[in-house]
């Protein structure tokens, strides 16, 4: 196996980790939940949870990675041999998510070509039938799926410093600038200002347990927690870099992009629907069916649509890179393989797994695992709603009660004071475990929508 790679700078680590956190979840789930749970009230709850709950889980995972210097499987084993199976369970998450994530990344690439070729009017017609026809066309879906997975693999093959870090330093600033541009432009649409006020103004009448649970669930998925990603990236972090400060910076990036995503989408759809926030749906329906109709109704909508899908492509790519890197790091460590052969193994596995999701909309559209609507949705449900909350819960128990919080605190304090130490202890021992149980129950029973 090659020598352990590392990020060359603190900003390289922060941008790569933030790129992982900023993904499709920010863009197609956050605006929907913000609209559903009271706009400004949801934002306020989300922000409070980000600096407490999200911070505690993220700094735990990055500390574990940097302290052990191992992949997710090796890291848990290094803390306590009895918890080594947890590393295997955690490694399953990116292995399940990465293949279907690349399928969705392919859909995004298809829609970039839609706006380049001028087929946007067709895509906006018939209430999104264009999208349904496209995903049912297995041949075309496979082509875009392959393209997306190849782009991701090339970057990962280049390594941590020359690939992931270098690309993240370019893509993340571009992503922020595009988000700002589209968000500001969306406010120029007639009627959008009312939607913006709804989005940012807290109404305490909208506050309730459902708002907290929805914000908690979104934050958990949005920040790439319990996927092995932050442990993997933490293992590449330099010892001399300030860990607590880095986590705070990652949070700022992730929350800012989530906020801008809502600002891009909520006012625009609000204006398009005549002031009805319930028209902002979640998932592919929002991205590939509702938004093309919104762009079609705008002045300069074709250009804005193109820019928007480039933004979504960058967000999807930064996340897919981190997912693939997490799997590759496990293969390299467990099987003593070099980077390129490990990448080829992961590509072969991911192509086979991804094809299941592609075919689930085509010739296997009648296959409905455990009553889920399609194969891709089933994989998403299994990884996000079942495995991830379990991994996070057991991690809290491991650090809070077995290895003790000192395990993380010592790593954070290598080169600076741990300013949030007292809050961290309370969160990881008492609050986060309870939150994880709530997220698990609400996810399984669909409580958070």
C-alpha cells in the first residue's frame, strides 16, 4: 500500500470536507423542508442544531480519523477491538450510496445538455413527463451514469493532494459564487420577495417537535455524518492544523450553501405557484420536474437553468468524490492495494450496483423492494434512514462511555484549546444519542416528511 496521503493545507482540508457535505441533500431536500416547516423558523432551528448537534458529531468523526490515521474500518478497530464490526457497517454506507448517487449525477449531466441544446421548453412541458421518459430510457441513462462515474474516478485516482484537494479548491469557490448569483437573480422574479420573507422570517407559531426533528434529520444527512467520510478525510488532516476551527469553517460552508439553496428555490417556486409553499416538493420531482417549469417562466430562464444545473453538478461531484474516496481508502488498507488498482475495483463494483438503480426505472420498474417505489429509493432508504443513524448512535456510545470523551478532547487539544469542550461532553454523552434515536424512529416512520 502507498504511504498515507494528506491534505497539503488547512484550507484544502476544509474545502474538501465542505465539498463532501455540500451535496444534493442541500439543494433538493433543504428548500423543501424549509418551505414545509415554516421557512424562517426552520432556518433558526437548523442553525442552532448545526453549532451544537452537528458540531459534536463532526468533530468526533474527524478526530477519530486524524488520531488513528486509518480508514473507517481500521479506525473503529483501533479505538476498541470490540467495536470493529461498527467500522464494517459504517463502510457499507458509502458502498451503498456511491453507485446510485452517480446515477443521479448522470441525470444532472443530462439536464446540463438539455439547456445547452435548447430542449428546456420540452423538459418543462407536460408537468415533467420529459424526465420520466428519460430515466425509463436505460441506454441513455447508462451513458450519463458512466460519464459521471468516470469523471469522479479520474479525480480520485489522482490522489488526495493532486486530485481531491486541487479540484475542491477550484470547485467550492465557483459553487459559492454561482449559488450567490442564482439566489440574487431569483429575487428579481415578480412575487419572489414575498417568498424570501417567508423563507427568512421566523414565525413562532410554526415551531413544534416536527420542525426540530426535520431540521435534525436534514442536518445529519447534509453534513456527511456516519458515512465514514469525515473519518477518512480526518485521517488525511495534518496534525498541526486547528481541528475545532476547521470544523466550524466546514459548518459555515455547508450551512451557507444550504441557506443559498433555499434562497434560490423557495422564492422562485413561491412566485411561480402564486404563493403556495406546498408546491415545493422534495427530491427528483423538485429538481427535474418543477424547476424546469419555473425556469421556463423566467426571463432568461434558459441561461439560469444551465447555470443552476452546473451548480448542482459541482455539488454532486464534490460529494461523489468523497464517497468514492472513502470506499477506496478501505480497499487500499484492507487489501494492501495501491490507489489505481483499488479505484478500478471500486469502479467495477459501483457500475454493477449502479446498474440496479438504472434498471429500476426501466426494465425492472416493476421491482419494488420492501414496498419502496423503486430500487434507487430503497438503497437511499436503507443507507440514510436505517444504517446511518445506527452508526452515529453507536459512535456516541463508544466515545461517550467506552473510550470516553477524553479520546476526542486530547486530539482536538494537540495544538489549541478546545473552546467548546463542556458543550461537546453534554452533546456526545446525552443529547446526540437521544437525537439519533429520534432520527431513526422518525425516518423509519416518515415523521419528518
